[in-house]
């Protein structure tokens, strides 16, 4: 018994977290923890807390500190309600939330490492940099550095208001959450070398709203030079702005005034004086999207790409076979409700869309709604992005279609999702063991391959590597799409006929053929 206790104590010492190397960054010394082959630094401030008079202002520099700051605890997520992914535990939240986390290989490194900066999704209204699914341990073990960071969401991150515009030197307001993203990337440029990172090999990566953020950063003049490759999963901002007029600053300012009125605030000062929790009430749900404004995002990403004026870097983009599965879970659909969904998006019923998705019976209507959601929410955006990249990029484009349905347990919130929105994340981060599901050998093989593809792309701008099925570059035609599923293969653009219908409808809305600016 004594021997057993001694062996257990020795094992505990070997596997327990230990202090990681002390690192000097611009604000002072920090010390993280090691977990096996990875060192983790949590809760590093990259900007000052955006509170009090700094609420709704661009991020300011973080303060310095004396001595060694412990970086071994995640900081709260930014103010929000709900969760960014169904089934997740709601995070602790605070207005003081501009912190980042770093995973790196432990021990001595040979040469500088490429850096993957993960931008969380959550519909611009939620999300967390410390969600376990986003932990970078398995990717760091493959020889890169992974960074996650918090950025303001909802009304804290995207409020446009005439008084905010008036006080801004750029005569602009909104997009504070995007300013946080740029501040985090600037911090990486200044400091990642202290962790062994290569500031000339930074990849930005996002899923859902995080992917849409990647499309914005590729379009923003303020982000130029801050990253060198881009990964986007199931999200972009390429639809005609005529279908989203509230994204224009003048309309966003009107929404901001209505929001302030709904909270009983008659001035910006009164808004800044309100408790943080109060700001999530009233018409807060209307203040959760980017704004086309003169400073950070002067034009829509589509127009910037179509003009060939985007930040030209290698891209890896794609979407999932059943994107609508998570959005449709538990819902019933009839022909009437399906047509109401189309009218909600387009303000009318385009005949081509009605024909593309037959919906005479309830069963047909449900299938039509799933196909419509798949194409509307992500499918068309990623196809458009890949084509624009092939047309306008001087760099390589890699395009994927994820088809693997994880073994979601019966009775769980995910049970009918299939290869839905979010489903690829367990595989990208090689985090299958985070869930005690009935993973198969095919699941593990796919997770290993996808994690390696993403890491290889981070390192070199090319996902290919030893032991992996060849992933060809996408040239814009109906070919060279990498299918990531039970097996990995290369094929044509999925759901091409219905995607082409969206093309025709969007061309009609823009008044110009695809690939040309709207103005």
C-alpha cells in the first residue's frame, strides 16, 4: 500500500501543472503553466478595460505591472447573454474582458513558430476565448502557437450613435468589437516573438461570426500587414448590402438612438452611466452586427474583394453539408412558414428561389428549409469567397466541404444536427476526447487529418503535408473542392444548382454580375 501511494504521488507530480517559463512582454513579466507538452499563458491583457469613460471607445493600451504576473487563470468573457454554441456552459462575464490566451509547445524550440489566432463566433452577440472546444493544446503539440482573445459583442461592441460619431476623430461609430480584434493582432505583432512566435507568419481563423470577422479583416485597411493567411469556417459577409440596410452607419445610428431610448437614456453620458447589465436589456438584440463606416470598414467586404483591394493572403474556406441542422433543431416547417422565411430575408418571394427548393408538402418544406438555410447561411458565402479569391487573389485558395456527422448521442441537444454548423470544430481542434461520445476510427482519422491540414496551412499557407490526401488549389471552376468526411476526397462544388440561383438573385439585387463592385 505504501508503495502504491508513493507511485501515485510520483505520478501526480509528473502530471500536475508546473510553472512555465517566465516571459517578458511589453507590459511586464508573466508566468504561465505547463500541461504535458504544452505551455499555457491565460488572461494576458492586450488592452485597457473598456469601462466607464472607455466604454464605446477604441481599445487603449494596457497598463504595466511590477514583478511577475501570474497568467494561469482565464479571464471573464465580454458582456453577453446566452452562449455562442448550444450546450455550452454560460461563461462568467464582465465588461473588463480584453484578455488573450496563448498555447505553445513547452520546452526548447528550434526556430520561430507560426501563429494561429482564433476568433470566436456567436452571432456578434456572444462568444468566449476560453471555451474548452477552442483550447489550442492539440494544435500547439503539432508545432505552432495558438492565440485566443476576447472582443466586445452586442451593444458593447457594435453600438453606432450620433454622439459617438461626433466625438470620434474619424467621425465614425460602431465596430468597437472589430477594433478589439485589430488591437489583439497588433499585440501579437509586438509581443509574440517573446513566446517564440514568428510575427511574419500569423494566420487568422474564425468560425461563423468569427469567419465573417475574417472577411472583414481581409477588407479593412486598418488590418493590413497584421496577418499573412486566413481560415474561415461557415461564415462571411458577401451578400448585397441592400438586403441588410441596417449595416449602413446612418441606419445603425438610428437603431442606436432607438436602443438608447428603450433604456431610458437621453444622452451618451446617461448610456455610459448605466450599469453594464442594464445595457443588455431594451433593444439590445438590434445592436449586434458590424457597421459600414468610414474608418475601419469603409466598404462592404464583397465590394473590396470585387475591386481587388483586399488584404491579399492565402485563404482556406468552406462550410458544412447540413449547416441548417442546428438552426432547425426542434422546429416544424410548412410551405407557408418556408415562404415566410424567404420573404423575411429578401422582402419578397423571388420565383427562382421558390423553384429551387420545392416545398408543396410538409416533408418537402422541411427539406427545402434545410437546403435554404445551408445555402443562405454559409454555402453561398463560402463559394463566393473562394471564387473571389480565385479571381482577385494572387495567393492560393483552398476550398472544403465538411460532410462528417459526429456521433451525437440520442437525447442530446445535438442529436439531429448531422454535419451541421459547429460540427467541424471538434475535428479542427482534435478535441474528440472532450466529449464521451462513440467516436469511431474514421472520426479520429479525420480529426487528425483536419488538425494537420489547419496546422500545415498556418505554417506555410498550404495545407498539404506528408501522409495527407492531396488538397488541390481552387481555381474558381466546379472542381478541386476537398470533401472532409468518412473519407477524404476531391470533387466539385456541392449544391451547385441552388447556389447558382442565389447568384442570380443577388446579381439582380446588386444590379451587377458577380465579381464586379456594386457601385
